[in-house]
């Protein structure tokens, strides 16, 4: 399963970099979304996959028994999701304002408005 996720993460990174190198702002924002999803999946894959075992200590034990799901990557992914939504919201508002000013989403057309 980790091999499949590694290929999915690589594909998402490749697709996001391809979209972010295009001249359209819409494709840039979609590339940012894919990049954040790829980073979340990368953290999830590196942490290891453990199914159905919460990291809880039984009442009669002194430590968690193996195998258990590590809560740290889950907390990191939740934090990354919140930060990703904030960046995406900022990028959408910025794109709306640029489109209202310039009237196009092509980055080459925006260079003409610098004067």
C-alpha cells in the first residue's frame, strides 16, 4: 500500500509543479491545491499506515501496545490542512482582485500593467 501511495504522491507533486509553471493564474491556484494535498499524503505515508489501532493506553497497562497509530503525523496533517485552506483562500481573493484590475488571467498580460 505504501508503494502505491508513493507513486500517487509523486504524481501529485509532478502535476502540481506542471500546473504552477503555466501562465494562467487559475492553473497556479489548482497547482497550489494539489501541492498541499501531496504534502499531506507524503506526511501520512512517511508516518506509516496502521489500521484500526488508536493510540490509547488500556486501564491495566503502563504503555501502549504495538501496533498503534502515531498521533503526531495526524496532528501535523490537520495543521497543514488549516494552513493550506488559509493560503488557498488568500490566493483566490488575490486572483479575484488581479482579474478585476487587469481583466485577464494570463501572466504575460500582467507585465504590461507595471508601467
